[in-house]
C-alpha cells in the first residue's frame, strides 16, 4: 500500500489551521494504541500551505515506512465553509512559531517517541525557535532537518534585496495585488490552467491544483504579511541557539539558492566547523523544491543518518 496524504482542519488558539497526516500500509501499523516510534513533521516555507508538500511527504513515507505529518501556516490555506480566515496579526512570524509549538505539545509529543522536524526555508528558522522554547521540557527525542535554511540576514540575500523595493511600495502594491487576485478568483479553472504555467515553473498537477484552490486575497495577503515580518525579524544568525542544539540538527544548503547564498553556508562552516551535518547540495535542487524536485529531496532526507 503506497502512502496517502489526508488533510483536515482544527481550531488552534481560535484560528482554523490545516493539517496533514500521511501513512502507508506499514506506517499505519505504528499508529495503534502505542506511541509512534518515529514521526516526521513538516514545517513549510512561505507560502506555507502544507498541500504543496504532498508528493515529498508521500515519497518520504514510502522510503522510510514512517508516518509524515505536517501543518500549514495560519492563513496560508483557504478555509472551508463556516470557518473564518485568521486576522493579519495571527499570521506574523512569531504567531506562526506559537502555533507550531502548540501543535507539537498537543498533537505530536503525546503520540510519538522520536520526532524529526523537517523545516523548509523559513520553516528552518521556526524549528530553531521551537527547539529553544521546548528544550528540556519534554522527554521526546527531537531532531531537526533544515532544508535550504533561511536562518539569517534575509534582507541581505539576493532575493531579499528584490523584496525590499516591494516592501517600500506596499501602500500601492497591496490594492493592486488584491484586485488582481479578486479577478483570478472568479476565473474558471480552464482559464487558470492556461495562465498559471506563465507564472509557476512546474508541471505537477497537485501543485497547480493547490494554487487554484487557494487563490484568494486573504491567503496571499497572509503570506505577504508573514514575509514582511520575516524580513524584519530574521537578521543575525543566532549562534547561541545553534551551539546548544547543533548535534541534533542537519543543515542542507542550496548551491544556487538566492534566499540563502553559498556565502552563508561558508560562514556557517567557518563558525561551527566542517561537520557531517552541515552540507551543501550537489544535485542542483532549487529553493522551491516542491515545484520540481519533491522526489529527489525526499530521497536525500531519507538518507540522513540521525541517531
């Protein structure tokens, strides 16, 4: 039986948040009355709808025979009927961290002995904050896998420099984006199928379907607001946190990543030493790996040897 992702919603701190659980035939046997021996939990990048990670999660589950769970960022998935979209203030970076901590405390730690947190992009920064806040509080073994980490100097990265000009023009940009999304939201899927390939470099149907399902001003504005708070808050690398947790972390840097250039990898090695758990990608995997390289990244994660 191959792995299958299932999605559901629950209220967390008054916000409707989307979750994912992925099992295959073998991992299902682990989900009985006993605790799960090992569990992967995905903390996404931005945009952070967990459905973008479906193919990655299913492949990782099949390769490891361990269940894979995930959580969307608050406001990054369009709520179902009867659910209210979160307020903007509930979608900033600090609130997103709080939501993940609560998710782990209420839903993950009670059912899993060893937890592998998989962070992508800003999800890696969130994992560092989680490990710092929960350090020594629970008996669960927690490891962090940081994929294409954005844990420092976002504004100074090549892509961050591009974003600066947009942030300075937010006053006129926001109504334009909102109006455009209102129009796109009304278009039939057949028209969107013709338009999306010009903006999104992927042929993955599940990605295109997720985008179509979540095209709305509320979702995009939530992601933009979170992005703004990221730019303001992710500044200097927090080496005091890394020093404490580095033996329980794996860092996988991109070789062509414009959010986290190779110079950041080199600085990391210079400060913390040449270690087996600080790696530079040799497979030319892009920052937005879910668009084209989900299977490849799943194989890389499954190959990590973590005690």
